C-alpha cells in the first residue's frame, strides 16, 4: 500500500506549496498530470508530482480512510499548504447523477455499513462559494452540483441501503473524503472535495473490487484476472467500469483546469478560519 512509506519515521519539513491535491489512485490524476505537464517529486515518500514551480503538488495516498489520514497528516506537516483538494471517483446513491458528472462536497458524513450508522462531521472552510465553483464548471460545459459526500470503510453494495443515505442531496459514496476534511478543519485549511461519478445509482462496482476491499487487499491486475477467470462474461462489466473511470478522470482534469484560477486566487485567504458546523 502507498501509505506504508509515509509512516516510516518522522519526516522533515519539505518545500511548501500553495495547493495540495490528494487522490487515491493513479487513474484519478493521470489526465490532470498530463495537462499541467507535472514533474515527479521524490522527497515525499509517496508517488507525487508538482507544477507551477512547486506551487501545486499532487500526491497518491492509496485507498481508504486509514491511508488517506496517514498521508494527509504527514503531507500537510511537510508541505504546509494553504488549500487542500481531495479528488477522485465516487458512486451515486440516488437518481439524478450520471457517469462523469462532478459533485463538489457540500456536507461530509461517515457511514458504517455494518450498523448503518451515519454521522456528520464539521465542514471545513471552502476556498470559494460552491455555487460559484459549480456555475463556473457548468459554463465550461461540465455538469457539476454541490452534494453530500458519504465516506465508507469499504466498497459496499448500494442496493438496499435506502434511507437515510438516499434522502441526502446528491449523495455520493467514496472511501477517503472524511479523513481529509477532518485534517483540513483541524488545521484551519481551506478544503475542496471533488468527485466524478463512475457508477450511477442503479449500477454496482464489480464484485472483485468489493471483495478485495473487504479483505484489505490491494486492487490490481491479479484480482481482476482471477475474477474474470471464474466467468469471462464478466469482461463486459470490467470494460464498462474502465470506460466510465477514464471519462471520470478526464472530467476531473477538465474541472481542475477550469477552476485553477479561482483556487489560486483563494490562496491563503481562508487559512486559519474556524471550521463551519456540519
């Protein structure tokens, strides 16, 4: 797992950056890194890239809240950003969101799928009002709405979850956001969470991904091939998800390209603001 190296000893402070972007998977940031012509950074103990003379740094944390929290706390201490951006894929829980649509986190909740406990966490300060950011994205031809980001401990089957999840405004499942939102709130950092939909409300993530997540295993080629070997008719499901993921990644890159001037202007304006109540 990526975060293993993040826990090895105390890191020395590194070069500061203005904006720290955190994602779990390479695919989530690959189109963005190509657009901005990012260069690799070797001093952070995790896969990392920078651009704009180091003003922006993107880092892969690995999947799940534990990995995100470990990496986020270390990176905030080392890079001392003014704004933290969490970005990646998400699954829609209710109708109204299609594959590739963008959801900007307005509220943040942690969900325990075992006992269906749903807990709100305090909302950090946003770098710019979300209606402004969503409006800017829509003017650029991207579908974007503010929504409710629901962080779970593992990939879950959405069918049958029901209320209270489906009653939230534009609810989206992910695995990392709450941990990063809590870090931003505790440090007084401006925070933006951006999720692109890979699976609409009536769609489920392929079974091998859920099983790997339940076992705490890395999701990779071997797991996918084993799942396919049991029934090659599953190839269609895998290709479907791959196509959706590539579209979602392109839209994440497009959204950040559009929002970049607004995010740079925000800079440290909200640094030190107290967290808002969720």
